[in-house]
C-alpha cells in the first residue's frame, strides 16, 4: 500500500496518451449521438450519455490495464450498479458510472487522472446540456378516447392543422376496456397554438383526459 500513489500522475501511460484516448472515445460517441439524434426522437439525456459513456469506459479499461483481478472486480461492481438498482434515466446511470470510474482511478493510484477525468466528463455534460438538439422539437401527447371512437383516423385533420409530424407509438386499453389510451410523438407547427390544439382534441375525444409533455427524458430509461 505504501507504493499505491507511485503512479499519481503517470504509470503505464502518459497524460498526453490519456487525453488522446479520451478525445477519440468522445468523438466516436459524438458521431453515434449525432446519427441517432438525426434518425430518431431519443431524449437529450440519452444522447448526452452516448457521448459520455465511451469516455468512462475508456478510463475504466486504462485503469484495469491487463490486470485480471482488477477486471473481475470492476465487472462485478458495474454489474451490481446496473442490475441491482431500479432503472433510471440515461443521465443518472451515466453519473453513477462516472463516479465509479473516478473511484477506480483513485484506487489504482491515478489520483490526478481521476480528477482530470471528472473535470472533463462533468464539463462535457454541462456543455452538451446547453447545446440545442433536434429531439427537443418533439413532444409526447397522451390522449384518452372512448371505445366507441374509431381512433385510427379520428384526429388526422387536427394533426394536419397543428403539427408538422406525428407518430402513434403506443395504444392500450383502460378501465376494463371501455377506454383507449393513445401515446403520440408530435412536432408542433406553432407552440403558441398549443392550447387551441388541446381544446380541439378534447372536443373530439369527449372531454376525456389529454396530456402533452415537452420533456421526454422521463420516458427513456436504461
């Protein structure tokens, strides 16, 4: 234990090599996030996690550095966090992995690397949280309709009038089959006409419950 901090800054790799590794790991994650964000409606939280997770994994692998015992311990610790805890938002899971990677680096004696990694990852999360993303154009719309209403085309004219795009992502029965609950992903033409849109919908669904959520992060878990 007396030599645990002998690699306080460098050991089998230099700081320059470490930063280069993080750069390319983050670049790979950013490419994946940009691709997925363009082709789907994934939440901001999930896209940020795609950028941060490669950096975390790269740091963990560098800390293990060929040690079988350390590798088994790391695998057990990360499995415990993921599969023995309730599913959470993508950003929450990434934060847990981030601090575990920092703790692993400290335990391996790379305390300066641990601090540098934490600052870089935290700064990246803060930066990405302020970058506009295409997924924010979309909202989750929940509509409850009576079983007597043929919902397949019941709202088409309203969607054409108020939205740029819409997609039915889920439909389920409720209240012993007397109601249907419909979940849509929509993109509004004019957000200022949201109340007008909701009023038109409730006139069509018999004034049953309608909800629209602009923040879709809660629905995406890891």
